């Protein structure tokens, strides 16, 4: 999530695309019984103040995030779980 935020600070993109990518670490944090809000706030605090950091804080505080809603699916591979775009 931090790398995604840093990249967005350097090369601004459509915030919808940024949120699509942020759904993965949000869901992983939740699966690891970590608070997505806390994880995302910590990450946002490491970014320069501005719209990207604020988006990450706001996104982390959401409670309606699912992989499916953001176009992802969890799959099992020979190497273990992975994510891929929905087909």
C-alpha cells in the first residue's frame, strides 16, 4: 500500500484506479486480523501531505471493501493464494 501511494504521489493517476489497487492490501489486512484503518493510516502518515495520503486514510477507514466490488478474485495456485482480476 505504501509503494502504491508513493507511486501515485510521483505519477498521479485516476483515484478510481488507485482504489482498485488499494483493495488488495485492505482485504489482506482484514484477513490477518489487522485493522485496515490503522494500517492505512500508518501508511498515509509516511506519505507527503496531500490528496493521495488523504485518499489512503479515507479508504482504509471504509467498511464496505470486498475483492469482488473492486474487480478482484482470490485464487489458489500451486504456490499458494494469489489475486487476479475477475474474468
